[in-house]
């Protein structure tokens, strides 16, 4: 599901605050820069509020944010809906025992990790990131949570690049997106 088709004026405002940077970090990539969104307190608050409106009352006990920009959006959503925040970090950034998941990006490969014991079996989880491109990062996050026997309720992103068909890699799991790439 996508909010970008809604007639909510906050959606248009959010989209207008996202800067597109051509050829970054590699030639041919149209980087969707959310730092310009964060510079506008109203647009940033509207972004959080739209997610909170969707997830409040859904019995979500875990908000899992993907490093690094999922750490920006995930914690305020978690606090507002009364859930814990679980950081999904890049390789070797977490001490102790971790679950690890390798995945492909649109311009390379990477790995994310989650502490063993951060999520209890049966917990209802929301995965949050700034953007879905090929879907590899979200799929890896879902795999980590499912390995811990959590139920992934939905994935939530500010931006979707629909041409890369990332939602196809989510195996039918719902995806909520505020705006499509420009």
C-alpha cells in the first residue's frame, strides 16, 4: 500500500522536501536524499505522524530500524506506539551474539545483524527504513526477525523506487510507503 496516492497535502509536502542527487554514490544511481526532509521540522513531524497514525493500535511490540536511516524514523514511531526499538546494524557493530543476514543492494552487497534475544518469539514487528529499492535490505531484515520467530506485520518506508520492483522480494508481506521516487 502507498500513501502517495492519497490526497493528504502532507504527502505532497514530504515529497517536495526530498532531494534527488544524480550519480551518487555511483554513476546511474539517482540518490533519494532525506536529509533535506529532516531540515524541515514540519515535514519531518508529518512523516512520523503518518506512520504513527497507521500503526497505533495494531499491537506492534517491536519496531526494527535498519541502519542508518531507519534509526532516524524508527525510534519516534516506536515511542509513539508504545513499542521497543530494535536496531538492525551493519556487520560487527553489535557486541555479543547476533543473527547475521547477507543481502544484495542495487549497487553491491552488504550484511545486517540483530542481537540474539532482542526479539521474543511471537512478537509483532514493524520494519522501518527510509527507502525501498531492490528490496534486499528489507528482505534481510525480515529474515532476521523471522529467525527470532517474530511475526513481521509490515514494512514501512518513506520512499519507494517502483521501477526496481523491490516489493516483489517481500514475498507478499505488506509494504507501506509514503512517496514514490522522483
